């Protein structure tokens, strides 16, 4: 891996309720940046973040893991944290060294108990944060419902930067609202915005 100066380093902590998909997201990030040459699986015990024997056996994270992801001249040290309350000490330790936080939510479940707890810890450290909706292909997954859940639980304004294309089993990609481009499928092919959601895209850009 190339050498990076201190000005090129970023510490990003992933937070959320257990089972939201933080470790799988880290695995996808590691693959996308070229750190790994294959996508591992939590169920198979082959992820870069969950390497402890207990984590592999239980299929859950029990300790913080640091995964360095180089991207466009920056090295992001992604801190994958456990989502279950028994391991909250690991979460607090990660938050203390992070510059920003990404909250991972199950799009069907919305804000869960673990999400509320770690949100308070991020408030204490005044961390800037974003929210990533995961598992958009699942039954009952809904951007609108997840946003409503966030607004109900937290005193913050949530502004989408992507919109889903399709719902549940028909989910097939997202629209990048900043670049006005559709990103389709596992290959992340860029296409024009589908006409059926063009007006929704323009409305979202005005928020």
C-alpha cells in the first residue's frame, strides 16, 4: 500500500444496530478500493473485518476492526464496530478516534434501539455524520419510511443524496442526485435517469 501523509488520512466510524450490515458494507468498500480481490461473506466467515474465531462462529462483530481503504489519494481508516449492546465499549473507543460517522440502517427496520444509543454517543463527540440505508431489496424496505423514522427519533434534518430505483425485489440501483446519474446493478453502470422517476429526482434536488 502507498504511503500517506497525515493530511491524507481520515478516520470514519460505522455505527448502527446489530444486523444492519456494517461489516458487509466494509467488505464491499474494501473490494471497491482494491484492498481485496473478492467479496467475502459474514455467513461464510470470510470478511476482512470479522476475523476473530468468535466472530466467525457467531456471525456477528464482537470487537472494533480497522480496515484501511485507499481512494483517490485519501486513505480512509474505516472503523467497523459491533452493533450489539454487550460490546458497546468497542463502539465508544472507535467514536473517540473518528472524525466522522456513517450510520448504517436496515431500510425495512428504520431506527432501532442500537441506532438511538450510538447516535447519542456521536452527539457527545459532535461528530458529523451521514446515514446509509442498507438492504433496500428486502420486503418492506422504504426510503420514505426510513426518513420518517430518522426524523421522528433525532433532532436533525435529513437530506437524501441518492434515490432508489425500484422497490423491494425490484430494486435495481440508485440515482445520484448531485450528478443526476442513475447507477445500475452490481457493476454500477451509469445511465440516464429513468423517466418514471425524473420528477421525483427534481423534487428531491430542491430539498
